[in-house]
C-alpha cells in the first residue's frame, strides 16, 4: 500500500461502526440482511469474491451459514484486512477465507475466476460503476451470480443542501449514483436477470432507532471509548443521514444479476 494512502476506516471509525452495527460489520443489518441478500440463491460449494470485504464478519457468514466453499475478500486498506484475517483465524476458517490488498481499479484476477461476486455496501466508494460492473462480469464464470447491496441516490441530479451537508460531515470518499444508473450499467456490462430491491423504508426506520440509541443509552459508551468530540460528531452524522434517508434522496438497495451461461 502506498505510504501516502489515506486510511479512512481507522481503528476509531471501525470501533464506532461496530458499536452501532455489531461486531464484524461495517454496514447495517448483520446476519439477517446477508440472509435477505442471498434469499432464494444457493452459494453452497461455490467460490466467492467479496468486494470491499471490510473486517470480515460477512465472510464468516457466507462460509459458515451459507456454505460457500471459499471467500476471497478484497479491500484497499490493509488495517481492516488484518482484522479480517485475525477473525478468520479465530473462527477456524483460515483455510476458506483469504484476504488480499488491492489498488483502486480493475480486480487483479483472471477472467472467470469466481462463481459468485458479492459486495455489501462498499461499491459506494467506486465512482465508475460502468467500469466496475464490466470488471465484475469479466471475473465471473458463465452462469455466475452477482449479489450486492449498496448506498445509492434517488437520482443523479446535483445533491440537495441536506445531502451536501451529510457528505460534508460524513467526510468519507463516496462515489454515489442512482439506482437507475446501477441497472443501466449492469445491462451495458452484459448481465441478465437483473433484480433490484429498494431498502429505503427498512433503513429509514432502523436509522432512526440507531440515532436515538446513540443519543441515549449508547452515548456514555461512545464517550468512554471515543471521547466527547468524536461521539458528538458521530451523532451529528446520524442526524444528517436520517434527513436524507427519510427524504428518499439516499436509498439503500439490493441487486442480483447473472452472467449469461453461453
């Protein structure tokens, strides 16, 4: 990793997100949301790549609960990959979970390397969705499955003042796009059987509960581990995020798509 690379998901942020979303997770929903993403699909015995794997809690589920033969997790920050590798070892899954540091850009894998490409709420960090999905279909075997969730926008118009403020206080590099752009990019890449599930209503309800928890019973623990300034900033992030979730401008969602078999 280049020495100048900025580490966005440092130990402090990871600790904060695990307080909200559970040990091993850097996005909401935990095991239930992973199960919903995979609902009706059988990944047992298949080789999976997890794009933007984070600290590895998802990968443990993919193997242990959903029967994947192996998961190769890739991310652009070494510290979180180190955490994922430690987790794999502690779970006794080092033979089935492997982690690789990659640079932004094309995936460093041969064509048709995987039967399943998985990603949970990480593609928001990749601005060029068209290039991403072209690369995803390249790495999939014929008939392979792409399963993902992500944070999207209602449209591709300039962001509202509320969204601009949320992005400012969030201070993480996002490359957001609309649900329509995701679908079009998947079609242009050559995927078929594209399905989309909007999860805005689900997370609108959940994020309000998270915000109230952060202001209330969780706040003392946040202050203890993170300090007042960091804790207050995170509470403000959730307040700002709630506004754009509830307005529908920020829209989480699921996608599935298939690489043609022939």
